[in-house]
């Protein structure tokens, strides 16, 4: 007899929302004059590589994080909130929101685990009520973003590099988790 999972782990893009936040983030930056219009073509190119499981995280994040370089979290967090409110909120899957809320109401543990960087993912985690978030971490030096990520990229097999220590901290194993995802990049989990 199968036992109930101890934790429900949710992917974010195209699982909880009809959106890819890395794409919409660049769309937001272009629309608000913070990034060049050519970035729209480049973000589509990277998204296609992601769909084909051929994305080079270092190359992608160097492009994706250009607008972070030299800025502080205090400067970038309001932009992430605006991005969430304007472009992400209308794309929330109502059924996914209801499911996460039902799991929480039943006293079940939930966790958001996404390749999207923490700053961009945090507003969604808050809106859904996820008490914890595993995401790609951005490097800060002297309180300013460098444009690089810190630690393992939290996508594809990198999600396991985030989940294993998280499980160990709580005395769990991957067998204790139920994972909700949408793409081939979620298969390693």
C-alpha cells in the first residue's frame, strides 16, 4: 500500500502558471524601457533551447541577469513585484492555486522548487502561501548583484542538488516527496 507523500513539491512555470517567468521578465523589462527590444528575440531563442533540454545555464543566466548587475535587492524587488502583479497574476492556474491551498488547509507540507531565480519567484511563492522556496540563487557581493548565480542552477538535474540537502535538513528522502512538474527538465526529479 502506497503511503501519502510527506511533502508536495511544486514546479512553477507552466505548472502553477500559464507562463514562463524568465520570458515574461524580459518582456516586462523591454516594455518598461529597461532592456533592449532585441532581448525579446534572444529570450525566445533561450526558451527554445530550454524546451529542447539544451539550455546552457551559464550562458542563459549571463543574458537573463544583465539588468541585475550592480543593483541591490532593494532596487530589484519592487520590479519583481510589479512583474508578478502585471504579467504573472493574470496567468495563475486557478486549479493549481486551489490545490496548493487545499493541501495547506489539510495540514500537508508544500514546497516551491523552480529554476527561476529567487527574486522573481518570491512574489508567487508568497501569493500561493509556500512557506519555503528552492530557486536559483543570485550571487551578491557587497550587497550588489553580480549577474551570476550562486550554487547550483535549480533547473533540470540541478533541482536535485537543491532537494537533497533540503530533505536531509528535515530527515526526509526524495521518496517522501510528490513532485508536480510540466516538462522534460523535471524528469530528473
